[in-house]
């Protein structure tokens, strides 16, 4: 599936809920499926700055696909990063770089998109895309 | 003591309390970060810009005179509020941090290698960094008064830290993260006994009590208007006259000079020596109005009512399984810092915000305290005199809901 198709799938899953509480509960559930980062990569270098909670992200290139693993000490943050990784993992770095992120708005998490919001969703997206840029250069 | 009728009247003074957040009536429990603004203060700000906005201390025209008079009246109000001996001992600053930096920078010329500065283990970052910088500049060293698990400073260790080498002691009157009211009378007396000066940070104390700088015999006292129902960007540095005369100016600029030639400048007297440039005129005036508002309510009334809120909330929160309160000093202001089990404070803060309650989460700019308790941060609810027990009930229910979702 393409990034866009996965995003649409996530959006349709979230559309099943009518209130924010159910959406948050679902996000927390998704956090439980997050592909966890290997302990050796849980270093300060891999912490995404700009979050009140700690978020570690690691990327591995397999062939031409980028795979992400991550973790966080906060449950909601874990849910947010799980959603992002689900959309990006297994994709070509170039597609990740160019991916539109409007689906965040559509799943009712728009408030998290403000760059001044302390949860750092914007920083997370930026970091994932930075990995993509780095590996794209390597592929060339 | 304020009655429920009084509280309803008081709430009507704060227009922001009528708004909704996420479709729920706002419950504002982040008062330790900043307080809300009563209509009289908002009116004073509007009036200033509508009627007599002008630069002060220089113009001969009517507007400038009116603005200067209003600003100096505000300084008088600040003086009376803190019971300082002279109005020129009240330096109007951009806030507490600015005020602390004036003293920390000024002390550069008084310190040498081997001298010591004492701070407490429960300081805000703004109270640690300027002293570290001062130590780097002068070769002086920084000593720290430790605290107990209850969040109480260890006075026996403090006494051991004091010596002839101690030149300055700096503590917050009340801790922002824990709410502990520190034993400042003892701290001041012991510091003076070894010839050290004392600077108290009153940012968290002043919303709840009225310090008397003369009775305390404190050398410097700093506070911010925005925690006292005033605007942001205004604060005060109280300094004893003899200290302020000794202390060199912090910034050069207009308003702080006596004579200027390219060879030499002589400085203006107090308080202008420390007030370079055009100050926050409107903010200063509004600060005076905010102090009037609070004094009309009466700090004894405010303290008694807030104590009632604190006790009520503490009792209700403690019934939540796994909830731990950080800062359990006998003497504390209406601040409750807590965590529930291993749930991240950020998670709880996010959910209760969705339920309309504003609390602070994180390390509260006091990382050393969080390191001490080995936690990433806390949820902090801080109450003001315009909050109610009904709001606390809603908040406690919100926390319970959050805990249910998150565990």
C-alpha cells in the first residue's frame, strides 16, 4: 500500500468514533502495536527534541524501504508516533519525504499539529522526514 | 473569610472565566504559571492607550505629565504593598527573571574567587542559571541547600554551609513546583549573621501572601505582576537603598543617566539608574491597579480561602489510587504537584485539557527537583481565590477519567 492508502485507511478507522475520548482510546490502543525500538538505540541522540515526553526513533534501510522503530515514556505520544510510523514504515525514502500529512487533521488530532504544542508532533514528522532525506541521499 | 457569594462576585470580575475550552467551561488551575486578569486591570490598560499614552520622565506636555504621574503613583502603590521604606527602592523591571539578573550581574564586581553563593535545591531554572553564570565570571562557587522527601529545605545543612565566605543567599520564598513556603525569617537571620546578603524570589509567594520587606529585613525581594492579576512583562526589584546605591547599573540607555559626554557619563539616582530605556509604562500602571484589587479583597481573606481549596483538593485527590503528591510541607501555598502510578504527567494533562481543565505538566522549569524525585515531571494544579470547590470536583473527576483511559 502507498502512504496515501495507509493514511486513508487510518482516517476511515478513526471515522468510526464520534467523540474525542474514543479516538484517544483508539490512539492509545495503536500505541500498543508500535514496533519498539531496540534498547541499544534508546540513546539521548535518538530523542526527538521539543516533546514534553521522551520519544526515541530509529530508522533502518532494507533494500529501498525505510523501516522505523520507536518508543515513548508517555502513552498518548506513543499512539501518535505509532500512527506516523504505520504510514511511513516500509516505504521508499523519497515517498516519505514527499508525503502530505493532512490526514492528521482528518483524524481529529489537528490540535496536536500546532508547532508550539509541547507534544512535538511537528518535531516527530520533521525527524522522520529527516531520516528519509538522509537515506535518500545514500540511495543515490 | 470569603463567602460563596463573594466568590461568585469575584468570578464576575474575570471575563475569561466565562469562556469555554473544548466545549467545556474553562477551569483554570494554572495560576502558578500566570494569574487571570480582572476587568479593572483590563480597563486601566485600555484607558492608558485611549486617554494618556505618552513617554514618561521627559516630556513637558500634558500627556507625558499625566503618564509620568500615573507611573509614579503605581510605584508608590508597589512600595506600600511591600512596605518598603522608600518608593525609589522599588525598581520596576520586566519581571522576576529580569530583576534577578540585575542583582546577579551587579554582584560580579563584589565577588572574587573563593567566595560562595548559596541557593536552594528547589529553585526555578531562572534562579539557578544567573548564579552559575555569576560564578563562572567571578570564580565564586555555588552551594546548594538540600531538601527532604517532603520538599522541605534542610535548615541544619544550611547552617553548616554558611561561613564568612558566603556573600549571597538566594532562595525562593515559595517553591513553584512544590508550593513549599520556605523559612525565610530563619534564612535571613542566619545569613546576616555571617555578613551575607539575601535575595528572595517572591514570584510564587506574592499571589498568596503580603511580604513586609522591612520586617523581614531582607536585602532584595523580587516579584512579577502577571502572577498578581497584573499584565505580563512587569515586575519589581526591591533593594535596600544602601545595596542599590552600591550595585552598578545593569543596562545603559536613556532615563538612567545624569550627564553624558563622550568622555564620561554620570548615572541618575535611584530608581532610574536601573530603569534604562522606555519602561512598560502601561504595564506598570496596571500593576498598581492589580495590587489595589488584591488589597481590597485582602490577603488574609485570599490565604484563608485558598487554604480551604488546597485542603479540599488534597483530600479528594489522595483518594485516587496510586496518586502521589510531591511537596507535603506543613506550610504550603495552594499548589498540588502530583503523579498517578507510572502514568506520564503529559498524558494526564492532555486528557484533562480535553475536559476543559488547564493544569501545568512537565518539569516546571525545575529539573533538579524532578531529578531529586527521579520523575520526568508532574501534573501541577495551582489554585487562585477565584476558583471553587465545584471546579475541584470536576477536576478530580477528570483526573479519574484520565487514569481510567491511561492505565
